[in-house]
């Protein structure tokens, strides 16, 4: 009921309990719950994803439990319970028979294995009011509290950028000021070495320049795009469903008080690693995301793939990209 409605008005109180099959200590906590998801939250889909909010109005202000064992934090302001969504077996006509429960989490886990911050997950069986609801997984959310935990500083230091419900850029924390600077830099282009190094906060000789703002973490961007290309993800950071000019499914995080640049995060990669031709010619098994046609003309649609495309005009960037390909795709690299 009302699954398409969103926001705090549609948050409801709930009690959540984790019971571990090995008998080890779980937890019980009172929380707020909302529906999570975009297209998959339509009424013809009987199985939705959820988001849990831990606030003092319900009980403890945080969930304090090591959800990911000895990896990651043990304090959470919120946590997602995601499911197969568009590829659920319970969603007739959406190719649930091909779902492996691997494709989405693969992209995020690989980003972590490459040495970048990423959102962790663990699989669980979910019961709603005692009724078995199927296989779900927890997922961290790449927002300001996540950034404080894994990148340091305070929540207030961070800009968190993502596509909104209308597929336009929004800042869910902080502002769009730095992202606008990055957009303006991207519009100018990177053919010149001066512009290429400046966006990294560097002089042409590669030495730091205190008067330049580092606006992008180049290594993070390259590895982010390699995952998109390798998995054939056609719904992030631009979506084939929107003619490859509509943004979707990514987070960008920027610390205004450090010199690290924007970092991009894999998110909701369910339309990836397809095993069938799927929804039309060139989609799925034969998907090519390397040479898609984009024409991004406004900041509302500015995304990491367009930034990568513009940076590719610079030989130094192309060489660094090739170095990352060699690292990850050869000699027992993470994607061999």
C-alpha cells in the first residue's frame, strides 16, 4: 500500500530484530521504516526494499551492532534492506528467473577490493510480522554519516550529491557549490595539461598548488568507470532507459575541508552482468557502455561518465586509465 509515496510523512515506527542462525548475539531495536526504491516500488511489484532509521524518537539514536563483522563500523544512523527489486522472482515478466543475487553487490564489493570506500552488504532472510518475505541484504548508504565514519572529519564537512526523483542532480547534504566548480571545469575541457592538473589541485609539473581546489579523485573515478564498463551497467551513472542522457544510481561525496576531491560510489547496479540479450538489441549480454553517445549540456545531468569522457581528451589521463586497466585486468588483478 502507498509504496510510491516517500519522505518523512510516510515513515512508520517498527521493531527490527536480528536472529543469527548460529545462535550468536543479534539485536532488537525500535526504528522508523520507509519504502526504498524507484521503479521497483510500483504497485504491481509485491516485494519492496526498505530503509531503517535509528533515532532517539524511537529508542536508541543509533544502531550499535557489528553488522559486517570485523569489517566496517558498528554504529549506524540508517541502513537499507535491499532486495532483487526489478529482477525479483515475485515480479512476473521481469526476468526474475535470471537473477543470481550477485550482479548488484558485485560492483560494490569490487570497488572495495580496488581499495576505495564502498557500501557493504550482508544477506539475510526477512520475516515481516512473522511471514517469510524472502532473501534481502543490508546495505550501507553513501551519505554524510557514512562519510564521517569511513573518510574522517564531521558530517557537516561533506557535500553528498545524487540524482533526485526527477533524475536531476541534488545535494542531500552540504551544497552544490563544489560540484558546480567541477562542472565548470569539465565544460572548459582538459585538452590542456594546465586544466587537467588544475582540477586535481596541481601545477603542470605535478606539484601541489595551494590556490587550486582538488575537485576530483582521478584514481577513484577511473576505477568507478572500469566497473561500469566491465559489468555492462546500463542504468548508472547514465541510464539507457533515458537515452543515455538521464542520470541515475550514483553517489558523489566531497569533503570541503580536505584535499581529496569528489569520490564516486557504485550504487544499485542491478542492471549489470546480464546473462541474456534481454530488453532489446545491444542490451544485456552484449551491452557496450564504453562508447555510448552522450551530450550533457547542464549541471542537472552532470555525472562521472561525462567527466570521464571529457578527461579522456588528455593523454595523461588516458595513460593513467591504461595503467589502471593493466593493474586490474592482468597478472591476477582483481578483474582477471
